[in-house]
C-alpha cells in the first residue's frame, strides 16, 4: 500500500516518517530518468545526458538566452490543445451536438500562445482587460472570446463589448446592472452567462477550490441567489442569457465532482424553463483538470476525460428530456414553456492541462549545501538563479514539483534534495523534495517540469528581480516569445522626481 505524505516546510524534524525523503517519493531506479508523464513529448536526453527540447540542447538554450528561462515545446502545446478540441468534440456530438473548448488564458497567455490556440481551433477565456488586449493583438475573433472576472471594470466591459466578445460571465448583481448599462450605452445586446456556485468542493488546496459556498466567486445555488441572478439578467433588455457556468476547482483527477456540478446545473436549467419558459442554449463546466507535477500524480488523458464527461452529461441532461416529454404531454397550448427542451451545448475551459506539461523552467545552480536533518539523514540544498519570483506556487499553495539534472550525465548516487531560490525568504522553495545526483555542483543546469501554467503568469519582480523569458522551441529552432525583463525595465517604472 502506498502512503502519501508531504514533508513539512521546516524540514524532516517536523514531518511524519523517518529519513530526509517523504514516504510518497520513491527511491529512483535511475536518477537521470525523464519520467514521460512530467515532460513535453519533445523532451529527451542526448548521448551526453544533456536534456534536449525538439532537438535543441538546453546547454545551447542557456548559452543563447540565459537562465532562469521558461522553455516551451510548441508542438507539445499545440498537440494538447488539439487533443482537448478533438477528444471532447467527438463524444459530445451525440450528447448535445458537440463541445466548445475555451483555453483558459490565465494559465499562461502571450500573443504567440493566443495565435497557437486560434490556429488549433480553440476559443479563448480571458479574465482581465490585459488578457483581452493580448487576444485582440493576436487577432482573436471576439465571438470566440469569453470574459471572466469577479470585478470587471467599466473600461474592461466596454472594450469587451466593442470587440464583440461571445460571452461575459457575470458574477454579481451589481455587475449584471453594470454590463446592461454599458451595453445600452453602446447600443448592443450583451451575451452573458451566470456563474453558479454549485456547492461542490473539489479535492484541492483551499485557495484554488472555487465551488464551495464561502468564497468570492459566483451565485449560490443553495441560497437561491443563482435564480435571482438569472431573473435579473432576464429582466434586462440589453442582455441575453446564454446559460449557466460552473467551475469547481483545480488539479482534479476524476469526474465525480463534475458529475454533481452537472446534475445541479441541469436542475437549474429545468427550473428556469419551468418558471420562465426559457431554454438556455449553453452550459459551461469550467476546467481544473489535473496534471502530473511529480511521480505520485496520475492525470486522465483528454480522451478519457471527454468520454467520461460525455457519459455524465448524457445521463444528467435526461432531466431536460423528461421535461420536454412532460410539457408535450401537458398540452399547454400557447404557453411558451410548452416547447421541446433542447439540450444545451457544453463548453469547458482547460488551461493548466494544456500549458503546464508543455513547459519546464531551466535554472543554473549557484550553490550546493548539505544539511544534517536527523541522526542518519542529510538533505542537499541546491540554490538556483530563480525562485519564488518565477514560481510562487510552492510558497503560495504548497505545490509539489520535480526536477532533473539537465546539462550532463551523472553516475553518482541519488541524494535527497530541496531546490531553493535566490530570494530573501525562508519559504523561497522551488522543489520541496526530489532526488538529484549527489555530485551536482555550481554551474550545472536543472530542469523543473510542469511550469507552463501559473508560473510566468504569476511571476513578480520580488527583490527587484527581472522576470525570465519564455523560449518556444520547434523543429530544432528556439525563439523568444516573451523577452527577458531587464533592470532597465524595472527602473523605467520608478519615477524619480
């Protein structure tokens, strides 16, 4: 039986179990092995042990672009996007005519990525005026953009409606009035979805679980707030109600939470039809699909997810089928509700599942320190030229990551390692627990996989540290798609009067 335990941030003396490694972390058969579930498809090692991406050695990338750097396998990103588009569309055709896939730009967005998403046939979900501006710069059609956010400003709403966005997900009664007012001002009808808090708490960190009642997002289904929001939208002539939206959390590894969410959303669809004679044409189940950050994670493939979720929705949408049969049998004449209840078209919003595994962060080791953490336990502390300014998730969420020696081969024994950053914080940890060869030294390169989502997008200038570049690699060629920030960039914002 496998027992999953985390090491305490303060070290092994505060953790369960014995030895410097947590019990979930297996002793590696080969410390140089690249676990395929952690890395992009184009990542491998050459005969010298150097990690390569789409044929380009990381030593060349470090030499040309420097470190720290985010390195993305463009073909892998595109393939994951395409897989979600194809593997959800196919099984949902028989369920509701198909499915729409919105890439969640908050995971990582730049102009090049927006164009990749567009070229692979996906739509795009943005949650700020800045993300919308990137989408517009990339030439993304407005009708394939959704705008999220719990406090959208009037300028953001105006920009979205002027660009003709396909949906605005409303999050409060105040916002419903605000969107209606801006739409009237512009002489348009704004398409909106109501975000519903369905009461499903996904198995995830408290800060990224978004469907329980006591949090900032959405309208509670249990309290009746969701129906109140629906009625508020229906009461505005400058708004059209597309449907209902739900997002239950992040890093989810099965469909059970989505099944409950779908059942409750469909129930609200039925109630809206009964009460108001309105059949909502769309339903969005959000994203949150998990990825492998370490060897203990076992995510579902898009094909598996698509098939399982299609089966779930087919079962739950029978509520609408039953409503249609009931209404047809009632012979209600001219009553507008006495029409067939069409099944809503389903949409989803993967972000991490596309961007995360496609990218790793490349660091250079600056110092190596061996620390005794118990009578017979030693931990190797490896400091790199980055840290919480380019990956805050470990400090913020207690997120787990893996890593590997990337610039050479080593036959040294595995050593329990903690990879730490260069910042003035004891919590500046990049990789809490992993095995690296015991002979790693300053100047070596290491790769931390799974950093394509929420690392560059949440990066900061802490300690006035310039943010790393994003390097896209394809067909043996590496290019910059987001340039490295410089000290001059930081100083340019500093007004010295």
